C-alpha cells in the first residue's frame, strides 16, 4: 500500500521531552517514598498516561493524592516551556513530507496543554502542527487503544491502511497495529524490545523515514 499520511507520536519522537519528564517523575516519586530507577520507570510507564502512573505508584504504596496529576503537570509544563528541544531532523522531515504532498498529524497520550508547552517553544514547528494535534487523554481514548490514531487518520481523510505511524513506545506501537497501520519504531538509543514485541519496524534516525516510506 502506498503511504498517504504519516502520524507522529509527540514525546520522544518530535520533542526530546522524555528524559526531563522521567527525571522530574523520579524526584517526585522518591519524595513520596517510592524510589525507582529511570530504566524501571521507562519499562513501567513509557507511552502511558500520567493517571496510570498515579495508579501504579499508589499500588506500590506512594500515596499520591487525587490532584497529583494536575500539580505534576504544572511543574512539568514549566520545564518543557523552558527546555524542550526538538529531536534531530524533525523540521527537515516535515519539509520533505510537505514537498511530497503527504499530510501528517500528531497523536499523543499527553494532554494538548503538554504539547503546547513543548512544541510551542518552537514557533515555526508549532505553526505547522497546532491544527493537527490530538490527545488521547483529552479525547478519552489513550493508547494502546487504536482510537486516537483512527481519529487522526479520519481528520486527514486517509484510510488506516494508507497511514504510517512513527512511535517510540510499546503502547503506541500496539495502538498502530490495532488500527491496521504500519508502525515505524523510533529507537535512537537502541531500546527497542517493547517496539519489536508490538510489531514495529525499528529505525534510529528520523532522516531515514523518507526512504522507509518510499520517498527517497
């Protein structure tokens, strides 16, 4: 099938936001009596929602309050607005997709406000993406459910089988597979086990995407 649209995850694919997110989370959970390593948190939480983090942490004895997600997000948004950088090659990749007439959209488990904090720090990119951002939390259909990517594909007017999803997490790759979409698993640091288990095709450089989807 020819590729007629590309759907991107946000954190860890478009913006390099996950390291600071996990560091902030590690500090916060430790303050609540739950010391975890970054690899432990990546295994348990990567690609999920912050509400799921709260639920799992409380099952482990953290005692996070019902409003913990909102207070953590407030601190995280401030960090993202100040420090979130783009993943290498993002803007050049979108240039190539525009030149080829291939539309794109973003499907993230994070809230739209989080995407505004991280992507909004980069005005040129924000201008390209602000009208095509979709949040699994805001829509009530977070990954690994397929609904988020199906919603994004419908917005672009492209059938699922003609979409390619770019993901960096197991839940995201599972969502793509359930939606009937091909998934490219972005693993720049080589941590690909969850992506492979979910059936993603592994790559390590955003500059490889045009070749992988038949543009180069």
